[in-house]
C-alpha cells in the first residue's frame, strides 16, 4: 500500500548563558564531572530556584525570530518523571502557558539527498523554556551521572506535524539551527549536546486525513542520523502495516552503527507527568513595550542575508549559501565585501583559500589573522592588475601566518606584476628562442602547446608577467 509519512520534531537547544537556569553555577562545557554543581541544581531539600533573566529574554528572542506570538503572562511547571538523570524526580518546565506559540519556518532549496526541495512553511506549535537533566555516561556494566549539565537552560521547539519526508525534516532542523546561532541564542554544537532532537513519525494510507499511530525516535544528536533514522522508520512501519500488524505508540532509540531503531519503552501520555505550577517560582509577565524592545534588537537572519548578498554583491546562490553557513563567517564576508570593489572575487577567495587554511589550522574565523579589509585589498590588487592570481596565492599564506597587509608583502618582495609591453616582449622573445621544438609544434597547428610557452615566460619573469599580455605577445610573435 502507498503510505504518507507525517513527521513532527521536538528540538532541544541549550541556551548560551553564563549561569544555569535556576542557580548561579557556571553554564560551561568540558569541566570535570560534577564540579559545576550546587545544592539547587543537585535538588537538595529546602533549596529555592531563581530564574535566569537572560535565558528568558533569549527564549522570547527565539520566538520573535520564528514568528511566534509572545505570551504576556507565562509560568513554570513541574513535570514529574523518575530517571537517574533527574535529581529532583521532576523537571522545571512549562506546560499550558509557554513563552512562545504559533510560529513558522520556511524551508526549500536543495534537500539532503541533493534533490530539489519545494518551498514549504512548517508550523511551530510552541517554544518553551526548561532545565536540562544530567548527562548519563555508560561504561560497560555501569553508568555514571554527570550533573554539570543538570539545570542548564534548555529551549524546546515543538513543530506541527507538517513534514512529509526525511529531506523536509533535515531542512527544518538546519533552519532552526541557523536561527538559534544567528540570534545568539545557542552555539548549537551537536557534538557537545547543545542541540538534540526527538522525531515523531506516523504513517497513514495516501489520501487519508486521520493520523496513524505516532512513534517517537529519541535523542538524535546529528542531522545525518536524524535523516537516516526517519527513512528507516518510515520503511519499518510500512513493512509492519503491509503485514497487517498493528502499530503501538512507543518511544524508540536509534543505533547509527547498525542503522536500526530499537524499542525503549511504551509512550507516556501528558497526564503521566502530573504537571502542576511550580510553587517556588512566580509567573513571568511582559508588556508590549518590553516585547517590542526585544524585537528592535533582532539580528538579520540568514535567509534575508542571502537575499542581500545576491542583490548587493552579485553572488550566486551557491556562494551566498557558503558565506552564510556560519554567523561569524557571514559577518566577516560582509565586511570584506563592503571594503572591496569585487565582492564576488572576495567570496571566491573565502570559499577556496581562506576556508581551506582555516580548516587545516583548526582556527575559527574570528581568530583569523587576516582581516576582512586585508583580503579586500588583496583582491583589489588582483583586479587592478598590480599582481596576478599566481602571485596572490604566494602572498596569501604569508598574510594568513603573519596578519600583514598584502601591499606590504608585495612591495617588500618586489612582486608587482610586469605590465610593460616592451619588457614582456623581451621575455617572450627569450622563451620563443629557447623552445624551438614547441614553437614548431604550435606553427604546425598544435594550439595546446601555447600554454607550455606561457608557462616558460612566467618562469623567466618569476611569475610577475601579466598573463593576458603574455598570451597576446606570444600569439603576435608566433603568428
């Protein structure tokens, strides 16, 4: 039977703050286990939580960036469940009055599999704020709990069940990640657990309006794993339905090594969590003026930035996508493009040379010694024909290593391009005289040998001759 997949996603994003959600412990990754804790985040009896203002403001910012309606009255609730990673046996979360409701995200472009992905709007049901549980580390027959993560502010972004394929889910995840990073809400480093997702999948016969039985895939920490898991689960459920079996609502894990999902537990219902308002925390209120003040400080989002780069700098869609893959890179390119007369060539240099060198050096863009203005100067030297591309590729590694300006390096090393027609004619004559066999091949109709002769001229000029003038002079002398 032909089935249609119905997919909804719950994304958990750690909020970037100095301290945890309800205590003053540092919100920092990589410390020794259980060293960033206190009586509050360890759930000692008699302790009282104090909400993190910055985390709440960033939750509102996330809502505004995704087109949500911001609640003027909200509250925190206790969500009860009994796992070893939850010290209090309840989690401070939000139930019926979250900070943000009713948003949307537009997806489109090219899917993960490389196929075109039609534009589509994915609804966002809600965004609420809660505390992260501890991290369980499994070691053979034993497990250890690291409570450094316990109490870290966590945003949960809940989508509508609007996605119908693994490609759409992948695009939605990537879009949310971009917004969180550009909004300064989270670094979304999935290797550090700063962004995880749960995927709800059900199948229904094509054309049927009613949803099928929902099955949740839990705690996936990479987009690739999520894409693989969705495709597998769609196939698995279709196989069971084709055999006439009845699906039950359950929570499943994903084993990325075997490429299979596995049963974890039957699914809890909302009433199983016994939500009730947290008696230790006051409600949170916002005025219209306070919401508008947050809105006024919202950054430019990557989709709008890509459109501006296409319009103002003449980039291709591919180049614009590369330049906006990271907020710091986009800002770096923007500065360089504004300082240069050839923004497109700036993008080419970033996409080829700069990103390669940063990757090899394992250096983030904001620690790069080459400033945006220095790259713009290098590009303009090429455009002005002061130097050629070959010389520029010799100059750039020194710029990367030392942070010096291109003009200083070119002047010190005497690398200014030779564009004097008389000087070029002299070097071309030397190359022609030194390579009679190749000259004869060219005159016999082998046009490809011209590139060899160009190389000989460049070698004699130590790479400083203007290549365009060299080609013209060679043809003049040979023809």
